[in-house]
């Protein structure tokens, strides 16, 4: 625990201008980003008596080891820079909202020659027009199905589009009039783009004028006795009206607004956002967050506005934003929103009328979302804190282990030996820092030796990163679990890591490698407070010996054995037994199970890359049906190899000449390990390499 007075800036050193400040820990990681109208006043507040600080603020300043700042010209620039740094550094003590589920959007790909209407999830892409988010994907598809009658825009994938263009025949939607079939040239690219833009205008809320135009054309067609055309226009107008009925009218026509409500307690907060366009609710979404910093409702609203509109431009930012509390710098935030929209944005608290009533509805949704989140969440902030405190008490640690690394070994009967390293910070998985190791020094079922090697590799790299000076040489080296090969000097004993995107990451996330301020890859620079190994006393002793050989004595080590869930410590003959209901034991189990999952997933992936072929493949004239019959009859290649020619002939469809060929092929090949069931593709006698 650091003493804030050790890095407190000297009097008069901090300017009294607007700016953004960063707190860093002893490993130079950014742990908090803030902005201020007056940097001197704001930063000085963090260096008052610790007893007078909010507990969360006190934790932050005692974790930090330095503070730095950047001066800007205006408060709006400070707001933008704060948002950029929070997005870049992902500070652990800043409020970070996360969606309580994945919401679908209706997207129109205006960046393509022939725009396409489709349902999309995940990060937004440049050049694509989005509407929503919506609660259910089926609701979007029903609306689109109605609107395609009037706006027959392309909805097919690129592959279907190219195939139709090649064959000269449109898909089914083209035949039934729900696609203008640009793939076969029924409309020009310009005409199809006009349809897509009309579709976007209607979805954006400009509905009344379009329906009135259809009705006018219908009446004109009827007067000219073009009754078929009039009937089609009538049906088009009815289809659009049915599509509009799916969105409830809540405010006056032409009202474009986002309503944001907050439900909070001491530990967490839930936000609900209603997107109203053209007086109708066009989308809804919810966010939840841990209150890891001392923040009130106005601060939560400001963070929400940054995250909601930080990447948005134009009409995506509405004319009105209605909130339960105004941000501290209301004028700066309003100006920031106006710059994104390109025109004035009203940021206010609704006081009366329909907007206040709708805000009450949004608030009820936020309260329900918070209650539901608390019932679903297995480990809230209080529970995680209690778990870390129980672990510290059980292991005799001075402080709670905020960063825990867990290691597991996995192999298949001694082949393809691999190891995994998973990282939990503040009781939550940090998948961007997972690592996967190949054990290439030896083969065999020696988990203890493998554990010693992996721990030695990992912390040897930590010491190298810690002591690194001079030029950064670009040479191939380790690959993190979420990115491509990095660059840097590699010692002979450095771990060989395989690339792997963490669960739930998008392809874009997997390609982007996290980096430090100076552009260097972020890898093994941060030590844990606790190392957990999957295994018992032998594995713990091996890990401790590896640390001792490197001269590292300030990192605690323990092991969690699967059989009795006992916690083993180095040099202790008896394990530490935590109560089954202990939150600390539950956290250790989750960490251990995650390491096991990550290791065995990697091991299976490596195995799949070198699938052993069956020796039966070399038998001339023996097809898949008779191969499966042989394996099914004998149970495995191993038992088939032990059978006589007469026993092989007993299998239906196998003659003596074929049996002799099978026996000769099996005799000429060495026994494969492990045995492979070629009928099912399953590997027999699989061992995950864990220890009890």
C-alpha cells in the first residue's frame, strides 16, 4: 500500500487550468482518469487526510504510485480527452458501463454499392446506418418484412447476391416483389440506393409525409381508373401503418429524444435508455456498472453520456437528452453533444407532462433491471471483496490479492503438453491477459516438472520486463491470448505462446493487441499478489522452487487440489481447509476451473491440428463402411491388431484376402497412442493432466 504523500506534487506545480489527470500504479498502469475545470483544486482533493476520503477514493490513491496531468484549452476538450483515455487505458477505478445483454440493431449498409438491410449485433461499423437497439431480433424481422413491400431493398448476403448475379436469376424475394433484384439489373445502383435512403428516412421517424404521399398517389390512380395500381398503393400504406403500430406513440410527433434513468445503491448502478424517434419508442437498452469510484447520480449520468455518444455523429445524437440529474459541467457536456450532432442539443431534467411520465416509466425499468441483475449475478462487488479478504486471511497475506494468476497443465497421455495462465483482477476474469504455453522441453506425464518450467518462464519474463532498458529490438516473441505475435527480445527459455482470442471477443478485438504508453506490447510486466496452481503439495512446491530460483519472495503461492478442494501452501504438511460455503473457496474454484478450461481447450486444439490417421487407411479396397464395421466389432484398433486373421474374417463383409491385408497393415505400423476410434473420431483414455 503506497503512501499518497510519497508522490504528491509540490505546491504550485499543478496549473489551475482545465485538463485531464491520470493516476498510475507502481507498474505504470493507468488506474484512474479524471477531468477538471481547475486541475490544482481537483488533484489537491486526493491528497488530503486519508480518513476524510471516501473508501473507494482512499483505495485508489493508496494503490497509485504517481499522478500526471495534461492541460487543455477548454472544458469540452477535457471531456473529449477524458473519454479517449478511459477507452484507451481501461482504468480499473473508473466507472465502466456494460450492456446487461447483447442488443440487436437494424442496420442499413450504406457503405456498399447496393445497400443491404440486416440485423446486426456488436460494435458499430463506419458507413452503416443503425436503428434501435431493439429487445428482440424477431421484432426487427417482422417490421422489415412489412416494409420490404414498400421499400424492396436487398436483404441477402454477399454470397447469395454474387450467385444470383452470376446465374442471372434472383432469389425468392425478387420473384415475390420484396426485393428490387439489383443483382440481375432490374434497378440501377442509383435507384436501389434511393430505396435504401427512403427506408432509412421512414425508420428515422419521417413517416407521416410518406404515408400521406402514398394515399395521394392512391387517390390519383383511382381517379385515372388505374385500379390495380391504386390497390397496390393502398396495401403499401396499410403495411407501413402496421409497421408503425409496432412502436408505441409516447410523445408528440417529431419528438426526437433519449431518456436516461438511473437506479443505484451503494455498490452498483443500473441505467435504462429509451430511444424515442418521431414520438415513438424505437429502441431500449440497459447498462449496469460497479461503483468502483466515489460517484453520485450526476457523475453516473456524465459517464453514461460519454459512453453512449462518444462514437456517435449526426442524427444518432438526438435533439433532446432527458436525464434524472444534470452533470456537474452541464454547459461543457451540452456543447460536446452539440458538436457531435452538428446542431443544438437540449440536455435537461423533465419537469412536467408526458416527458416526465415517460421518465417515470424508464425509472421503473431501471429499478427492475437492478433488482434482476443482483439476483442473477453470482458475485457482486461486496461478495468479491469478501472473497478476497477470506483468501488473504486463510493464506496469511498482508493485503487482499487484487491480481490472481492461476496455472494448469494439460496433456494427453504425455503428448502435446501445454499449460495455461488465467488472470483474475478484483475477483473478475481479465481475459485479455490470459496466456497459453507449449511445453517443448520434454514429453511425458510429469506435471510437477511442467509446472516448474512454466512458472520459471513466466516470472523470468517478468524480471526481464522489469529490468528492461535501452532500445526495443524487434524480434519474434510471445503472442498474447488476444492478439498477433508481438515483438521484442526473446531469451532461450522464454515461453512459446499460441494466439487465441478470449471467449466472447469479436474478431476486431482479437486483432488489436494491448500496448503500453510507449507503444510496447503489454505482456508479463505485472506481477500477481497470488499464484494459484491446479494441484496439490508437489505442484505447489515446484512453483515455489521456481520463484526461489529467480529470487522472487514477495509473491504468495498456493495450490487447490481437485479431490477434496484443499488449499495447499509451500512447506506446510497439512492443507488449509476452507468452509464449503466460503466465498474465498468459491473464487479459488472459479479461478482453477477457468485455468483448466483454458488449458484443455488449447490442448484439444493442438491435438486437432495433428489428427493421427488410422493404419486401416493404407489397406487397399477397404472403404469407410468396412472400417467402421471392424472397429465396431473389435472396439478399437488396439484390439483389432491383437486379433487373428480368422477372427477378422468373422466380421461381415470381410473376406480372407482383406483380412490378411488388414493384419499386414496393422503389423507394419507401431501402436498409436492414444488409441483412436475411427468410427466415431473419439480418443480413448483421455487424461487432462490435472492433479488431485
